[in-house]
C-alpha cells in the first residue's frame, strides 16, 4: 500500500491544516444536521404509505364526491391518515427542504404511478408529542386532492441550548485538532531554537534535519554555522589556554630569581606583582575552560556553600553562613562551586564583612552573597558581568583581578539554567543573588 506523504513545503502543510480543519467542521455540521432531522420512517413503512396513497387515489376516483372523504378516511392505516378535499392550501416545501425532496423521490421510486404527479409535501409540528408530522397532498385528475398525514415523521427538534452546545463542542474539537497540527508543524523550529540556546553551553548538540523544506534548509545552514562557530571557539580557547599556560613557566622563573635578591622590599614587590600576574592568568584559564560537559547529579548545596565560606574564613576573611545544614538538589556541582567561589572571592576582595545566605522554596534555590563594600552603581551592574570589565571606583588596583570574577560566575550560572542578579546589600554594599531551579527533590528525600 503506498504511503501518504506530507507536502514538502511549509505553505503546503499550512494549506493542509486549513483544509483538514474546514473538512472536519463541514463533516461535524453535517452530522449535527442529520441528527436534528432524524427520519422515523423505515423503508418498508414508506413502501406501504406509497402503495396506500395509490390505492386511495384509485378508490376515491371511482366514487361520488360526497362519499370520497369517508372512503379515503376508511383507507387510513396506523400512523397514516387519509382524506379527500376538493381544494387545499398545502404548498409544496420539498424544493427548499432536502429531507422532503428525498421523501418524494422515495415515494415515486416505490410507486411508479406517482411519477410526474403534483405531490405537495410540508412539515408540521405535532401538538401532542412535539415531533414533526409529514403533511402531503396528491392532485387528482379533476383538480381535487387526496391528502395524507404521516405521524410522526421526524423526531422532536432538539433545544437551542443543546444544539448550541454541540456546535461549540465541534468548534473546540476543530480548534484543538488545528492546534495539535500547528504544534507538530512548528516543533522542528522549537527544537532548532533549543539547540541554538544549548550551543556553546558546555555541549555540542546534534542538529536533527527534519520538518518542512524551509525548516530543513535552515537546519542545514544552522548545523554548518554551529560547526564553524564551535571550531572557532575551540581554536581561540586552546590558543588562550596555551598562552596562559606558557606564561606560568616564566612566572616561576621570575619568582625563583626574585627570591635571590638581597633587597627584601624589592623582592616583596616583585612577589606581589608575580602573584597578581599569576592570578590574572588563572582567571583567564578558568574563564576559557568553563566546566565542560559536566553531568548533573545529586549534591548537597548547603555543603558546597559552607565549604566556600570555610575556605574564605580560613584565608582570614570575615564571612558568615546563614541557612540550612543540608539542601539536596540535582545540579552540576563544579559549575556551582566555580560560581560561588568567584562571587565570594570578589566580595572578600572589596569588603570587610561578607554574609552568605541559602534558602529554597518549592521551585527554586536562592544563594545570596552580601558585603559591606563600595558596591556597584545600578547603571553599571550589567557591565561588570561582561569579561575583562573592571570598575576602578569599586575595585582596588592591586586586587590582581582580570575583571573576570563575576563574568565567570555568570557563565557558570547559565550552565545551571539559573540567573545571577546584582543589587543593593542590606550591609550597605553589593548583593549577588543566584537563583537556581530546584530539581530532584523527591529523589533527594
């Protein structure tokens, strides 16, 4: 059996969705109309009625006018009432009513003697059951009429509220089907957007070529661009890391030579400069390498935060921790450690007092590092998240930094699908807030 294939282009698929929606709407409306006009006459009953009308015509034509009405009435059957009238006000509605037109065609088909005759059909509501009766009249050769009434012919019409509810339900179903088809149509675009966001975040996602022709062309171009960009990034990273690594050897040689100097002040000054240079090189290497494709796993966020605080305190910083003793979550531990370490180091460098607060709710983990330093002006907070940016009014010239501390933290937080916000600290300095999505709580418990 040949397999049906979708149109190759986006426009063709959109047209297909529109055609499918219109077709579904048409079929649904037709079914509702058929249900509203459900006929109660079986084929056998229609055949008996057609035969009885022919018989009534012949019998009535053979008797005098004053007896015709009684003779026609005697020929009535269960559900079929016959009568004779010299004239009638019944008008034919079959031309405007599909159901009546079908009934007339069946009557003629089952009784060929009625072919070409003046048969008038109309619907009338029953006074007792609420259903609809079929009223008809057959014109005789002398201009009089044999009339008949079929009770009941159609079901009682449904209420307006029910019909409205059915139509609304049909519209909802068609819209739902259309939305599902549109969702399937744009799914390759959403996938491509997700791949674009993931590119350069420590992984190299594979681009899947699928969808309409236009989307496939975009995906192919994106895959080629992704490969070029990743190659350029890898080459630049390797070059900078190699240069930074090569600088460590002359730094160590200079440190050894400085140790041989007799002048202690000059020796100490050179040691400070070399330490600043070594810290600068270390920051560049840390920023360029990032955390790689680290896998998320179950870790204790509180333990990581307390370890960072203890390390800073051991180095002589006035830093405190406020938060729970344990907070399990599934995330990338190296990325969190790198982010927190750089934020704490930045705070310790420029403030006398630092406070680390940890809290969590049902959806997120909040890590807040506050200090009493000079802070950062609101207009320049976005700027300090960029690499190699230093605000001299907020930093000491001898801090040894490369302007990468907060940039490294921001980059690490992005790999955790979190956000990093800078604000005013309650201590009077800078407040750095890490908001991380909470995952794996049930597993952790």
